[in-house]
C-alpha cells in the first residue's frame, strides 16, 4: 500500500479549505442523515452512523447540528430524501476519478458532474471503468505526538490493520473494511485520539504526475467537483510529489 494513500493524505489536507468554504458541515450533515435513514438513529447499533458522528465531532460540528441531522434521517424532523450516486470519470492525463454524491435530484447531479469534467479537461466514464482501480479501505490518521510508533503499530496490527506509515507529523493507517470497527475500538480502548477515521477509496496503483501544468489542472478539477453541492467525496489515482504540491500552493 506504500504511496497509494497519497490522495487520501492530500484530501484531508484540504479539509481546512473546505471548512472555509462552508461546505464541510453540509457534507457531514448529509452523511449523518443518510446513515440514520439506512441503519437507524442508534449509533451503537449503526457503524456507518457512528463513523459519521465521529467525523463530525472531529470537525467540531455542534452537537445540535448532529442531533438534527440524525432526526432528519429517522423521520423525527422533516428533511430532504437523498440518493447515493457514484460517478466515474477521467481527468487530464487519464487520471481515474470517483465522485460520490448524495443528491435529491439525480438529473441535476449528473449534469453538474458531467459539465464540470468537460469544462476542465476530463470526461464522464461508464460504471466500472475506473472503480476497479480502487479498493475500499478504512483510513485513520493520528498525530505522532499522541503515541509512540512501536506501541501504535502493535495495537493496530493486532486489531487487523493492513499498513501503517509515518507522513510528516501524522501516522497513516489503512485497514480492511471488515476490520475497521475492530481497529477503531482498539484505539478507543487505548485512549488514542484519531484525526481522521473513515472509510475511503484508495487506489491500487497511481499515475505519477510530474508536469506542473497538468498537476495544477487536476487539482483545479478536483476543487471544482468538490464545490458542487451534491458531491460528498472525490477520489483520484494520481501521485504528486510534495515539492510540486508546495510549489502549486505557493503559486496560489
């Protein structure tokens, strides 16, 4: 898995920007509502809801917002009915992209995703064209100051994690879906606080992007897709060096 979680890392470094755009709470609320609708409002009995609530709390979402989102899902409060839709496409350079949406209007969501891809050098693909290049995994990050590496490695591997890497000041842990709840519980029992703890899509291989113009176009495309109201998550199978990322950030 080494290196293949690069997009997961990039994605979460963008979280602060998402919060500034006012989009993060909206995404989290939608996920909580859908999770509660599908599996009920009791987080102890609903792993998807439990994960969604944990993500909301990590983002400092107020408890009132969380409670409202749950009640909309269970029908205790009126709310919009969302449909889960996944689109697949390609960006500049043939990079594979998966776009997960929660939408109350499929036609609108499809049109906006297609238009955004077309305008920015990408294109919409058929179902299955891209998804075979990705694996659903649990992805967890923990500050290196929270626990020493050997101790953490022992806890997560014994609980069933796939891999653990150190990236700057955080540990990044990938977990098979079937072991995700077990690893989460092991960390909770050890009193170790997580920064990110979610199910995500991690590419099995990546396209290395070294051209600055192409890298900038890809990141602009991802930003444009994430700005769409119906889009919850965007995953891409490209790898950009830290040096190029820093240069692009400085230019912006």
